[in-house]
């Protein structure tokens, strides 16, 4: 389907692709991954012809339709459904021609082709895709121009999916979606009938959809079978083997060089010394094993406050005379990790603004300690950064009385070393701007952090670093995210914001997915005109399912907590092993090596205990699920 052969491309004097080669077969679902700035989006532009190569070629199977999401959001007074239907240009052209054709033979051909492409079901397919991406029946009939830019980009995505090209290219398709639409998109792409290449930093999407991963690394395209987890495991094993080979080669070179240095001047050993010099030359340089610099996040721990740090009773939230949330009853403690569920437009951001103090309740009681400090992160804040100033200048302005060393220390917590801290914001990547916002937001060690879509510009490694940092942080976290992986590894509690209410959701994300599927099925049945009896039966079924989730919730929470503990300990083990495998470590003090080895032993013992706790919790959950089945 797609052949990339010896592709070379330079941008601004930098080589992004260096004789890169990969072949993608028809029907494959490929995840294209790489660090921010590695050139994945550039590769898409080369494939569609927006950029021209410096060498090599790109070949798409002849007569295959290639599709991607439009770069510009659609506009105009066309309804959403009609906008999506227009993406199938063949169907649209045939329908126009059918209105004017007079030749009976041609009319027959047109209608035969319309039947072949299943044209009669197109409106229903378009409506299904729009519904999955969050547009209800009323919204689908509204003009495109009545929606914001983010929602219109969803329409552009719907159009690309509806067209069903033989080769579909998607670049970060979940960036403008909420969690509900993201979960729907995962399921849709998993059964996509054509060939799919998707650039994504969403680990779960790559695990659920991709059956092959292509890694853009050092200008080369390296293919791996399986999903993202398999790619990560295989690549780690390859790097470990290469590291051991490099260490062995380095040790051999040291021994040979030692012999040469010792005996080169002795006449009786000169021949042997010369022989070893040639041996070194044949060995070549030490195999280089370079792992890209890891991204760090390190939130400062706040001082402890007595619970609750926020309590709301009888709260009504909204804007002017418009009520968005009613009868809000909640409390937040220092150790809470809460994720907000619910489709966009239900009030999640309104609740976040209430909790952060950026919006006052219309009525009701809002209590908090006088010392409470809240950090608020939102992606749109990147627009508030001043492009002509550096990260250091932004931070110094907020830390007015702090010494420059303390300002740089806070930036260093989020991966801004000396040189990057002095780069103008205009020259920072999207991920670096996001990390700067984290640094600015957490400078005062907040007791509560509210994170609204924190991962939009972070690559997978940075997201993993964020997970680890949130789990190590001692304050409370309220999270709004379309990233299921982030929610599952950081949130202990789920709150559903829906129909003007905020309530605890007794279940995990798997239960929430199941609920969304049930609601989608109910909606489709309703569209077919099911009677009241069926509606009552469905309500009774949902009530029973809710009771079952409530009974299982404590056990699910115990399993989730044990899994997070295990993940943190496994990461600590991996970091310690990586450090101990560094040959330069052994040139330092033996005390440092002994201490690291001691820590590795303690980590191994902690993993054993944590695994036992996890197995116990998992057994209890499985037994309870079997009883309730």
C-alpha cells in the first residue's frame, strides 16, 4: 500500500530523515511514533506531497485513495451532516449527475454505482460517526459556522473517517476530543476497513488500534510488530543487549590499550604491541548506545492541611442567569486523586474553575482553609505566554524575591536545563511550553492541582514522566483528560459531570466504557422507536448495573491502588538498573555503586510485597465479580 524507500529530508540544515525505509502493507494499522520534533508530522506532509524530498521516493499503490483530516477547520452555513456527506466526492458527483442525466444507459450506470458504494446508507453512516464524536441529532442539523474551532475540527475528522479512503493518515486525532469521543474513536479505528497510519502520543489508542509500530528515531524508520506495549518492551530489550555489547567491547579495548601502552617501547614486545594496535583498528569505535534524554517532572510537595481542603454544599454554578451545575455536594482531601468524566459541554471546566477560585458559586456554601494554594493548568494558557521572553524570565517575574539559582531550580524540576531555560518561548516546542506551564503553576507548592487536558502537547515519554510525578506528589489532584492511560494510572476516584449534576461514579474506566456502550445502544433503539416498556426495562437494567458497580467499587479501587504502586516500583527498578548499567558510573566512588545496589535490592523486595498485595486484591475482585455475574 505504501512504500518509503531511502527517504532523505533536511529542514533548516537539520537532517530529519536519513535514507529512511519502510513498507506498509494493505490493511495494516500502523502507529507512527517518535519524540516531539523528530519529524513524524513532516513525514505525513511528504507522503501527501506538501513537501518535496531531498532523496529517495514515496510510492502509494496506484488508484488508491489517500485521505487525511483537513488542516483548516470547515466553515460555512452547511449543516454538519451535509458537510460530512460531501467528503465522499464520488457519491456527491453521482447524485448531482443523476439529477441532470438524460441518457437511459448512463442513468442506469449511475444508479448501479450508487448501489455498489452503498450510497443510500450514507446519511446514517455520517450521523453515526458524528454521534460518536459527540454531536447529537440537533447539533448535526446546525450549520458548521455555529461551532467553535475545536468542535469544527471534530467535523473535519468525521469527514475523513466517513470518506473511508484506502489509506488514511491521522495526526494526533484525539487532541480535540474528550474522553468519551476518544473511547469511541478507539473502537471505530480498531475495525477500520482500510490501511491506517496514525501519529499519536495516546498510549491506549496505540495499544487498542495498532498492529504495527513504526518508530522514527535518529532519522531512520524502524518497524516493530504488535502494539505500543510490545514495541516498548522489544526496544528496551534491544537497547539492553546493545548496552551490554558496548560495555564488553569497551572492556576489551581497555585491556588491549593497556598492553600497547605497557610494551610498545620494549623491543621484545614491539611485534605483539603492533599486532594489538591493528586489532584495535579492526574492532572499530565502541558501539554507541544513546538513549534520548529523558523528560523529568517533579512537583514540589506542599505543607499538609487539615481535611477537607475544599467542601461545597448546595452549590449552584453557572454564568449570569444560566445555571450549569446544580445541587453540588462534594469534598476534597489532600490525598484525593479525582478524574472528571462527562462529555464536553456538561460542565467539567465550569467545576474546575469553581474549585480553582476563578469562578464563584451563584449560590451555596464553599469552604476552604485560608492557607489553601491551588495550581491550575489549562492548555489554552500557552497563548498567554509571551513569545519574546524566555522560560527563566517568565519564572523570575513570578518569583520576584527569589535568587536566580532558585528560579533555575524550579525550572530544572521540569527538564529546563541552563540552555533551554534561556531560549525564547517562540522557539520552544509545544511540549516544552506545556512543561513551562507546569513549572509556573507549581512554583508555590500548591495543595491542589487542577489539570485540564495536561497531555495535549506531551509525547509518550513525557506523559509517563507526568504519571510518575503525579503519583509521587503529596497534594490533591483533579484531572480532566481524554487520555485513559493517564486517568487509570493516577486517579483513585471518578466523578461524573452530567445533566447539571456532579456525582461519584462507582466503577473504573472499564465500567464507564461499558456504560457508554449501553447508552449508545439505547440511543439507537430509541431512534428506531422502541416503546415505553422497553425504556422502563432499560432504566431498571441501568439501576441494577449501578448497584453492582457500587458494591464492586471498593475492590476496584484497591486493585487500582495496588497497580499504581507496582508501576511506580517497577519504574524505580528500571531507573536503578539503567544507572547501574552505565560504564561511567564505575569510575566514580565505590560507595555510590554500593548504595545504588542496596536501593535496587530494597526495590526488588518492595516489588515482591506489592505483587502479593495486588494478587490478593485481584483475587477478591474476581471472586466478587463471579458472585455478581
